[in-house]
C-alpha cells in the first residue's frame, strides 16, 4: 500500500535542494476531528485518552457496558469499540497510560489480591499485541510501608522498557514509593537498578517518593521527585542520565515542577512554577521545555493568555521544529483550551490555541491535548458547543495531510469491498492531494479532492461501489475539505 510522501521540508533536504541558509516553507495545517467514542458503545460514557503511537492507535480508559472503568487500545486510526476492552488483572478496573510503536500497552489494573485496610492491590501491567496482561510486580515483593504492595506503569519505549511508580520495602525513612524503570520486556526487579530513587540528598536518597511518567527510545526516564527529607516538598522534575542516576531539572527560582514526557532527541516537557511567590499557591505554573542532561537549558512556553499551562506531550520531527501539546487557561483564566507549541530550545517557538486550528463550524471546543505522534496526530479532549459543559469526549486530531493518508490506508479495508484497481486509482488521486497540502496549495488540493469525490459518486451510481462505502469515503473527504476551505 502506498504511504504518504515525506513532508516537503524533509524531502527537499534529502534531495539536496534545500541549502543550509534557506528556510523551508512552513505550512499551517488545520485538523480533522475524529470522535473516539467509548467502550460502552453508548453516548455519554466516561472516557479518557492518554497516548497515541505512530500507527494512530490510542489508549486510555473508559466505562464499558457494565459500567466498569477499563483500559482500551484502539485499532490504527479507528474509534473505540467494545472489543478494545483490555480487561484487568483479576479485579474490576484498569487504565492504560502509554503505547509504543509495537502496540505494547502499559498502565495499571486491579488484581484479585487483598491489601491492607481492605484495599485492592493495584499493579502495573504490560500487554503485548495478541497477549494478556502481565503483572509487572513491585519494588517490594514482600510488601512496602504498612504492607502496601502496589505499582503503576506510566510509559514504555519501543524496546519494551517500562517506567512508573512502585511501593518499596520499608526502611528507617518510612519510604512509600519510588520511580522505576524496567529492563526491556521484563517485570520490575527489586534489585538491579530498576529503583530510580529520589532527589533527596545522600544519605537519605531512598527516603520520600518519586514517580516516572515518560521514557524515550534511549531509555532516558523523566518524572518528579521529593527533594527535602523532612517534608518531601517541593517536588522537582528529573531526568535520568548515563553517569548520574537522577538530574534535577529545576531552574533557579522555580517552585514545584514535573516532567511528563521526553522525545528521542532528549527534549523534555512538563510544568513548573516559574517563580516563588508569597505563598506556595501563588506562583503560576507554566509549561516548560528542557534540553540537556548534566548541563541543561529550560524555557517557559508561556500560556494562551491566562496564568496557567502544562505540557503533556512532545514529538520529534528532526530537522523540523518539535511540537508540544498540553492545556492552558485563556483570558482571565475563565476556561482551559488545548494548545500546540511549535519551536526549539534555541529560537523559541509559538503557542497556538488548537481551537483556531479546527473547522470553526465543527461544534467542538478543545479543552486539552494529551499526546502527539511524529505524524502530528494529537490525542485531545473536547466538549460540544452548546452541550453539557461537564461532559468531555476523547478526540483524535489529524492534520489535513495525515487525514488524507488515513483515508488512503482505509481503502484496503475488506469492509469497503474495493477492487485493486479502485484502490490504486483513488490512492494516486489522494497522494497528489497530500503533495498539494504540504506545498500550501490548498485550492488545488480541494479541486483534487472534489475530483476524487466525483470518481466515488460515479462508481456508486454505476454499481461498482456500495452506497455505504461511498458514503463513508465522502464523509471523510468532506471533513478534509472543510479544513482547507
């Protein structure tokens, strides 16, 4: 099956047509909104989307038909179906937090074990494609403080290394839980370097708590950790490094900080209180971007006009600028909107409201963005304009060019019943659309899309394509046209 060509700037560089001093054309793309639904298959079911891989598979949690909260993993570029329920480790609930490009999912789930004070034991899990949930264990095989023996996974890289948080054995410090990082495709090892410890100075480094939220392809983990043995606070963002286990990413003057994600280029994003005010709650937390290990540089990504922002995800599009997503307050902090920040540590960048990048008549308000892949697809949450202001829906936002590639990939779906000739003919038309979009020739792209629509209508009227297939393809193409108009 044909795939989308390289983005224009990358293609020009590969061909030697873009000199070092020339700037590549920057094309502003809008997004096609795809509502993901939920596991119940009914409107109004609670749903949270947390991550997306390069194939367009989304993971998160949702209530199912029985009203239980369960982890899910979608098929590539598809909505959630009841069959996407990933189950549990023997208990009632589960949540998926991350997925790698091999389709491996991690999160945490209830077990059938009983914990202290009638609690439910909850464990980190890894689920491989075609497999069942694997209990990753804890850092305290015989129980932690007060007997608790829980864990939770928050990130996984393509090598199968998992990061998260787990209870540790009790000691004189009264430790509770520490960040962990496993070996590839392994469970948590209580000894052998899986315990990432804390930022509390020696000899109390094992005191207090920490958690890891993300890990990149090189195995670098990021998260946050307690810093003071007496109180634990403030918590500081950290990253791991080859020669030093934990690097405190806090800049001078920051208060609390947390690192949520790191890309393959070592760029870390999260949230930090950028200055110390009269009270612990006075500093305005802002999204940040940090680069470097022992010697690092961090910048404030700003806000959408309010006082608060947080960055949850970052992609890696070298040699193009990276893209960061998160949420920010707008105006006088009256509402939260999802944002897209594009730039780099040297030249800075620009934060835009994702609501300015969708069709104005879509009926959606984007309130946050949780993750972004290298194709620019974003996992977000939104609410319907004029609907219940407290009901949020999981969404996948596809840039216009990627949306066309998604349509191309769907042509081979057996349910569409297209012949090889029909697939090839429509693929050729749509590949030309991608090229036009990436060159910023939107009117030309619309004309090409209308030509594809005409071909579909002729095929349906001639009985060579089912009305259902024609309707589905027409809806997808019209949604792309709306972003280009």
